[in-house]
């Protein structure tokens, strides 16, 4: 029956489970409660050297009831009455009931008279109230307490065991596996759980009860037959029995928790020290590589040949393709390690890590910037040098060709001009010599342009610093000197012929006409042969089309030229006819010119042979330019897709890092999916690199089909990889902070919303004024007076230890979590030390090796040994050395 009530009933018991004051107590349940409650009371009374045999009889005088309350509460009750009269017994019971009421329990319908009269139902109800208040109510598991907390504890401890499903405190315990699972979870050496069977509940229950009584000091409160023999065991008896298991194991759990806390601190210290060593080594190696590489990139000593410069370009490509990418990855990993280390140090309440001088992240970034600047300058210099050498090779070949043609033309001219054949010549011969000389002068004037071209080419080779300039200058000087000499000799011979002309009167007009027409035609053919054999260099399809058009125009003039050739040959044939007809003694030669019909025909045939060769050369060059144009379009098409794609991904990553869609794990998963898609995009970058290599091998220097260069794509790609890795690292650190500080998702969303609201430029950081406004919006009282400024300066020293002038979201979370979350502080860890040490105030090395994993135990002993005081126990670590080693003197 319901003869009692409690103010805390709703905290640990549903209303329908209360005693029903109008119904009789089930006999089986009454038996179970008698046995269980009696055993529970004796487990405490034996600490005072007594016990009870009959629960409703032995509590009638109130003496053992008061003693029981003193034992379980640790407090002294009022002095009991020692008389044997009913009034004395009622007084003692009332003192006990008053003490129970003082603990916040409201007793309803339970009076001292009923206890003194031996009312079993009232007595059992009173004992159950005491059990609830002192054995069950204070149980707390994951924000649940009392009955729900005890049930949740059982469910958590038995979750790994098959055939165990704890849902209540009655039928869930009938098969005995729940009790066995609780014992095996905490003391696996006591029970061979694998041999237990669900269909043998008596064996399971007897095993659990016997082991608990023998090894765990839990008295046997029920018989196995009591539980198996009822359809629904008494809930209060089972709760009482199970609560004894909870309290028996709670002490061991506290020691385990204390050891785990120390292990956690030691593990974090070891990991942080390893991260510091890894950072120093990686930073040193990377800076040394940059120091060795920059002088190589700054070397601007030019080569004399195209092959040597192309080899330098190939070495530079190998550097870009093989040597630099691993270093980019090392730099990215270095920043990730540094950020992770700083986050872990903040979470451990340790000072921020300061790398060695010259090895800060900013120092590495500065060195990397110098490397990339030198790299850019070196590539530009290589391409300019290749263009210069290509131009020089072309000019040198053109100079040699024009010089050879000119030297071939001047060969024998000086000897001809020095002849004095006019002294013995006839009048007609004199006139012929004079006309011949006039034709030569005309030819000489026609060659003036070639000499000027040769001099101009030589001058340009000198200006471009051609390596073989001395030989070019010597040959040019020889041609110029010879040309000046030819001019002087020509003038001298003309003067001699004009003096002799007065003596000569007749001349054959046909020869004269032949000479006048043959000389220009011969010059035209020589010019045509020179043009047809002239080398050319073009870079675009339009340039080769221009050359092709000019060549087609030249071919269109060949029919008229052929007519002129036939006309000139006709003149010569007419002269021969006249000579034969009139038997003129002309010695078989034309006195006015040295150009013979055979020479004209030979040169004409040569011109006709050169035309198809020129056609073939132009066709091949046209095909090459078409191929180059395809390469430009192919590269441009890919670059115009990849460039915007990289920019889009950068913007998307930036949005993900500041938006609050889902949990941090969702954001991390989303970012890793982005990272995977970005890595999967690498083959397209490699394909573009291959196209770029083909373009450079084809010596293509411009591309009108795209504004993106390979350098833009490379830099964008490297920035994209670095950004996604850095963003993932930031979210991981946020998760680490959230889990370590116990921050809820709603708090994280509130922090992110506040941070984003004041991050007006969407840079991912807050300036000092923005951060101050954000703190004020969250309720911080930071005034503009000196005290407020000092407080804000203190906060800034926490969130911006490196004094960069900005506050990242990670630093913001770290600061807010310090204000809102409960973590393993130094006080908690030192409290754990006291739990392990007990009353000794020190821990022996053997105890550390027993309670901690081997590697962390040895690490702890090695760290503590230097701090042992002069009065320390040999082979032991006292409180002061332990605290100083872990947190330094400032945290004592």
C-alpha cells in the first residue's frame, strides 16, 4: 500500500510504480523485499558491529534504525532514548523520520506508531524510501539521475554483451545475464562469460550472487529461486541489489578516470613535443632547399647556342615537374602541423609554440615568395634568350648568304676594271666598251642595296651581342673596302673610256639594246633567285599566308618575264644573223655586255627550279603554322575551362568555411568531398601541362585564344590545394576544440553566426574593433575606459598571441570555449594525482607503472625525475614535482 511519498519521487520513480495504499502487497514481492532490504541494511549495520534478523521487529525500538541512518549518512543523529516503554520507542522512530525529512524527503502516511507496532508494509516502505534517498537518488549518468541514471548506467555497461537487453528493473534481470555482464565488464577475471547460457537462469544468477558476495563484498540479497520463480520480480528489490553493484564499482571507476586523465595529459605532451620536433626539421629542410635553389634560378649567364639554351629550358621544366611539387606539399603540411600544434597547445592550456628564429611560418612564406619571384624571372629570361638566339641564327645565316652572293658577283670585277683593252680597240670596240661600262655601272648601282643590307645585318648582329661578331665584322669590312675600291676603279675606267670615245663613232644598236635589256633582266633573275632562296621565319598563320600571297604574285609575273627573255634572246639572235649575213668581225662576243644567252637561259632554268622548292617550303611552313594554331586553340580551350573552375572552387570553399550548414562533421565531410573532387581534377591539369610543353617545344610564344597562362593555372592550382587543406585543418581543429571543451552544436552555430555577422568583408578573420563589437554583442562588458581597454588587451593576447592584428574563427572558438566549457584543467589533473596518491601525498614509480600504460609511465617518470625535491621519497614522485613538471612553476 502507498503509505509513504517523497518530494523527489518524479526524479527517480514513475507515479504508477508507487505503493498502492489500497491494495495488498504481493506475497512474492513482499518476500523478495524482506530479504533484499534486510541484506542491504545489514551490509551497512555490520560496519557498526551489528545486524538485524527480522526487519519489522528489529526496527521497532528505533535504535537500529537511527544507527542505520548514521552509518549511511555519515552524520550524528539526536541522542536516542534507552527506555523500553512505547513512548521511548516512538520518540526514537520519530527522530529517525525527522532526519529523513531533513534530507528533503516528504513522508506521507508513515508514522512512528506503525513502525513501533511492527507494520511490515510501513516498515518496508520506510526502508525503500531510505534506499532511494541514500543509495539511488545521487546516481548521475549523462545528465540523468536516480532510477533513470541507474538504468542508463546498466545499459551502457552491458551494451557490448550478447543476449543482454536491460530495459527495466524486473523481467530484464530474470535470466541472470545482466548481473554477470556487470561483473564481467569490471572484473572479467571473475566470470567466464562465454560459457553462460540464457536458458539456465538459476546457474547464471547463483554465479553472479556468489561471485559478488565473495569478491565484491556485496551481500547476497536474493535467492535465484526468488527471481526465477516469479513472473515479474519485485522492481524495488532488483533496484536495491543493482545499486550495490553500482556503488561497488564506482570507486574503481574513479581510479580509472584519474589514471586516464594523467594518461591523456602525458600523451598530449608527448605528441606536442613530437610535433615541435617535426616542424623544426621540416622547416629547416625546406628553407635549406629554397636557399640552394634560388641561386640556380638567379643565374643569368647566357649560352651561345640554341641547343644549350633549350637544355636549360628542359632542366627548368624538370624542376617544375619533378622537384618543386613535393616541396609544395611539404610547405602545405608544415602549415597544417603548425596550426594543429598551436590548437593542441591552447587546448592543453600551454603557451603557444614559437619556432626557432628564422623558421616562423611567415619566414617560410617570405622565402617561398622569393623563390617564386626568382622562378618567374628565370623563365622569362630563358624564353627571351631563346628568342634572341633564334633571331641571331636567322640573321647570321642571312648575312652569310647575302655575303656569298655579293662576293660571287664581285669576283673578277676589279681585274676587269683594271684592263686597258680600249687602248688597242677599234672605234666600234671603244663604243662597245663604253656601253659595256655603262651597263656595269648600272649593275654596280643595283648591287648597292645588297651591300647596305649586309652592313645593316652586321650592325644588328653586333647590337644583339652575337657570339661570332668578330668574324662577321671582318667579313663585312672586307666587303665594304672592296666595294669602295670597285667604285674608284669604275670611275677611273669611265674617265678613260670617255677620253677615247671621241675617236670612236659607230656601234651596233642591237648589241646595245641587248645589253640594256639583258642587264636588268639578269639583275631581276638574280634578285628572284636570291628571294627564292632567302630563308624566312614566321610565328603566325597570317604571316605565312602573306609570304604565300607574295610568292603567288611573283609566279604571276613569270609569263611576262619569259616573254622578255625570248625578246632578249631574239635581239642576240638578230645580231648573230647580221654578223653572219654581213660577215662582221665581232670575235663572237657582244662588246656591250658579258651576259650571254646561255647565262640567261641557265639562270632562267635555275629560277624555274627554285619556284617549286619555294612552293614546298611555304606549304610545309603553312602546315606547321596550322599545327601551331591547333595547339594554341587546344590549350586555350582547356585553360578557359580550368581557370574559371579553379576560381569557382576557391569561392565555394570560402563560402563553406563561413556558412553554417549542418554540423562541423557535415562541413568536414563536405570539404573532404570537395578535396576528393579537386584531386580527381589533377589529370586535367597534367593534360594541360602536356599541351603547354608541346607549345613551348613548338616555340609558340603567344596565344590569342586565352588570357590564362600555364603559370596562372599552376599558381591557382597550388593555392586551391593549399586552401582546401588549410580549410579542412581549421574545421578539424574546430571539432577538436568542440569535443575537448564540450561545446554543443547550437553554441557552435551561435558563435559562427556572431563571427560571420561582424566579418563584414568575408575575409574569415576579425579586426580588433570587429572582435570587440562581437564580444559586446555576446554580453561581455568591455567599456572604453582604461579598465575596459586593459581587459580587451588581455583578451587579444589570448586570441592573437603572435600579434598579427586579426582574430581567426578557431581562436575565437578557443576563447569562447574557455568561458563556457568544462575541460580537464590543471586542478582536475592534480585532483586525479591525489586520488592515486591517497594519504601518502606521493606516487611510487611502481604504482605509476601499474596504473599507466608502459610508454606513458616511463615518459612521466623521466619528466618528473629532474623536479624531485630534496625531501622526496626515493623512487617516488611527490605532488610538487608532478605539478611543476607538467605545468611549470607558474601553475602551482
